[in-house]
């Protein structure tokens, strides 16, 4: 009787929590497909969310339980999804190729619903998004030189703001009410997230900026310059580019900020290496800036595509998808682009010794990777196989592979799977 009461209370709690987070007064479109079976330890809400594209229909987001290593739900999203962004530690926003955005509560995939937001008519080729400290969403539209603004408390696009040509990425931080928009021409524009106005200053960084991330304290934004093999520093108090560009390896395409050791890890897609930047000291007045700590060589094999660092700071895991040099989130969301990436390795890097420890064999097309908050699991997208590898970090071994949804849900034999291309973990 006691266990039955607990079950009822658990269901009621989950339902109430979903309502509180999603708000009221909005029209929702339920699109959750429940997967029967053991969902793992209910005490943990840790999730890995895997975004997949489907050549014959809508895409999907598959949820993997962090403690149970099981598929606990599939969310149907829009056609030709291109990017998955986190809103705080609990919600997801997915950019779709049909000029819509899908919003939902990522931590409760079986007890929530999807809110679909249509972008303004002049929003083409949406490619990346980020959430500000007040919950607003900023979506970079590379085809129309604009950023779509979605207030966090409204779930409706209120319009676009104009930025420099071909925006490719957006970075925000919790310490300031600002969003930083990168454009391929080598500039960054700053949006005041309180009123969504673009500030007059044009910040010049390196050649072909491709990615940006803020430090945990919000003092700096790190801009990855793919064309000039460097990282530029932006001071968020003065909104100026400070110090000298920090050199990286060839064709960097992604960076991960490690809040534990206060370091930036840069993936070098044009060579078998990653660059580590020491970012624990910064003093603009006394000209103390982050510096390159090491460029760590990786063993021979496929080129690296992305990386993650465990929350405890002990190891970095590098997905070696073997994509053409320079491949990034701008292209790696189509079946054709993923097919060109045939690498199947993950390099494990000792972050204290600054050396590669070992490699782990996964599936073909290892193009995206992320780690869970308790540092026990790493998730690797196997784009060409339609699966995700779950790595157990205590043994640095592949624990299992989880299949993505079928392209055709009515198929009963030899059914092609959707193509996964991006993974993000929650909270």
C-alpha cells in the first residue's frame, strides 16, 4: 500500500512540475512517443538528448536516462532539424529546417508537451541559438543576417534584429544581460537582452569565427576563429576585444569551457590535436590574460570533430568522426554531410598530465559528444549507424549502443533508422 501511494504521489509531482515549468495559457502540441520498458533509476533526472534528422519525415529527439542507460522517450520535432540548444538546465529548444522552433521540458520527456514557435517570415537558414540569463532565446539566421528573439516567458517570436552578414553562432552568459553574435566576416555584435537592441559597437575578431563560449564567471567570451587558427577574447564589461589572439591547432571548430579547472578546450578539426587554454586568471587592468597551456597530440587516425570534459575536470573525451577539415555545426546536420564522416574513435585525454591516455572504438560517424553531470557517462553520436554509444567512464569502455527511431514508424522489417548528429546532456 505504501509503494502504491508513493507511485501516485510521484505521478502527481511530475505532472505538477511539468505544468509549472511550461506555464499556462499556451497552446501545446503533444508529440511524445513513450518507449515501454524499464526507464532506469527514477531518482535521477539526468538526460542525454540526441537530435536526429529524418530524410522522409519529421526529425526527433531521443532521451537516454543517465542512471538507467535506457531510451525513456522520443520527442517528434520539425522537419530537417539543425541545432539543439539548452535553456538553462531543464528546457530544450530545437531549430528546425521548416522555419519553426520546438520548445519542451527536457528533464521530463514523458510528462511534458512540445510548444512549436514559428519564426518571422524573414528568417532563413537558422543555424544556431542560445538562451540569455533572463530566459530569452536568440536564434542566428545566417540567410537573412538577423537574429530571431523569443522571450522566455512568451514562447512566441516577437521579431528579428539585424546583425552583420552571415551570423553563425550566439554566446550568452549568466553574469550579464548580453548575447554575442558571431558573423563569418570576422565580427561580433552585442545584443542587450533586456530590450533586444543591438549595441553600436562592432567587435573585430579573427578570420571566419565559428563558435563562442563564455567563462563560468561571465567575464570573458572566447571566440573560436577557424580561418586564423586562434581564439579571441572579449571582455564582457567593456565589450572590447582584449589581449592577443591565442593560437590553436589547424581549423578549430568547437570549444568547451571547463568550469572545474577554468580551462578552455579547443577541438582542432584540421589535425589530430586539441588545444588547452589556461583561463583561471584574468585582470584587464594589469594585462593578465588567458594563455595557451598545451596543444595535445592525438594518436594517428580519424580527425577530431568535437569534444567534452567531465564535470570533475579529470578527463576530456574527443569524438574523432573523421570529417573533412573544417566541418562544424554549420554543415553536420544533413545525411549527406554525416555520411562523409567515417571515423569511429574517441580519444581519452588526461587533463592533468595533458596527454592522450587511450582510444575507445565506437560506431562510424562519431561527430558529437557530451558527458553527464555526475561524470559517470559519455554519449557519442554514431551518425552513420543510427545509434549512440554510451561510454562508462569508470572503465573507459563502451557500455552499449542505443538505436535511434525508425525513419518510417510503420516499418516492420529491415527498417532504416534516423540519422543522429547532435547530443546534449541535462541538467
